[in-house]
C-alpha cells in the first residue's frame, strides 16, 4: 500500500483547528495531502497549522473564516483550487456546532446558529466543491460529518439531530447528480467522541461512555479520521451516498447517560 496515497491532492477540511477536524487534517497530511485547514478561530488555526507542518509528508495551509457563510466557502474552494503543484480532489465538511436545549424553549437565534452552520454551510460547501469538480472533469471525493444523534433521538438535541439527519440525506440525494460526474459523497457519523469540547461538558466523559458503548471505550478523533480516510481513499471509489456510524456499537441500542440517570432515580424512589 502506498503510504502517501493522497500525494498531489488538495483537501479542504472545515472546523479543523481542534477535535475531529484536526485529526482528519493530520491523517491526510501524514499521507501526503495538501490540506486547507479551515476554522473560525484564526489564531488557533495558525497555531495548529504550524504544528501540522512538522509532521509531513504533506502540508497544511490556513484558510480561517466562517464556514456558514456562502460567499466564504465559495472563496475557500477557489483558493484551494489554485494551490500550486496540487489538485483539489478531497473535501470534508466537518464544521458544526451543538446547542443543547429543551424543544419548548429553544430560541430562534439558537436554531439559526445550528442550522446555519451544520446544514446551510455543509450544503453550500458541497455545492461549491461539486461545481469545481464538474468543471475540472476528473471527479472528486466529498465526506460530510453527521452524527449518531441524526439517527437516534437524544435528549435536548432536537435541532442538532435534525440538522445531522439532513446532512446524511444530502449525501443520499446527491448520488443522482454527482455520481455520473465521478464524484462520491458519503457521510461519517461519530458517536460519543472524546474531544476538548466533550471533556468540558462531562469531566468523566470517557468513563461514562466506556460503560455505555458495547466495545467498552469512548470514541477518539482518530477513529473518525480513519473512517473519513477510507471514504476519501482508493478503496471507496464505488461507494457513494452511504453513511458509516463510528460509535462502538452504541446506536444498536442507544442507551444515553440521561436514560441511565432516569433509571437510577426511579430505583431510588422505589427503595424509599
């Protein structure tokens, strides 16, 4: 197997200055790709790109900006397409955000934030990339980042779950228009994954999810990156419109921490 399978290829990865996006960028760079690293946090993006460029054999370049803005994602695709000595062939729409909240109290502002980045940003990045691939005439690979919450109901994540379900359906719908152009579009949907953000939400995040996941551990960003790498690699040339859930088997039964807490509270009341 060629260790530099992405040599000569340019990839765009949004939301890539931290967590899953950063792991995806690192995976591609270690296999020879030139990666356009996008994130809203310009200072952090610059810092992470400097670290990534120590790894080789590929390289990272900075493209900081708001991936929910249509004008920006179009400019980013144009920028990536003009990087010398490399051809834009790979796009990973990873940027997204989570907003917890009761359905009854969820605000319009929060809804617009979630849908604006997760759905609108993903849709228009995919459109801009697909237009370029059509003009280029030599195909391309697009991977969208969904979530197991787009496949299973989860407390206080109605808008988020709706947006992630929409992302998976976007990949399915686009098989009709993009497959004839040699462009594959697939979705990778992480389950509980230990990142800086999730560790802040729950101090024992790894411990909780190692009990809930059938494989006995929490997901790691590198697990998601490997699945993304498969869809972008040569072995997935005849796969499009599909979704992989990277969740250690959790979605097969879907017990959440909230469910467990509810059962424990009920048991306490019965004991009293």
